[in-house]
């Protein structure tokens, strides 16, 4: 679903997992936007991904957080200041 510039949602399919991701952009002030991301893993495929999801769910959360942190740095670096 695309409702840009406010929201973008997508289904991602990989050989080891399937997930959905919803991204929302919420204005919070002049030249400021809060980025909200919601990820739902709907299927794990294969022994290793299923085992990791069961025994170490934090691995997936930390990977997502690392990518979100990198995205934040990128956006802030490439956003003109007023």
C-alpha cells in the first residue's frame, strides 16, 4: 500500500523469510518528521531461520534497529537545514 508521503507498506519475500513492513512519516513540527516502522515476520523458511526466530528473536530486532539507525544518519546528513 502506498499512501505517500504519509505511509508506505510492503510485503517482502526472501528465500528464508516473509515479512511485512509499514513505514509512517508523521509531521511533528516545522522541518521535523517522526519515522515509525512496524515489521511483522509472517513466515520463516528452513531449519536455521526457524531456530533463530525461536531461540534468538532479538537478533532480528537488533538487525532492524541497526538499519533504522543507519537510515536516520543518512537522512539527517542529506537534509538541508533552514
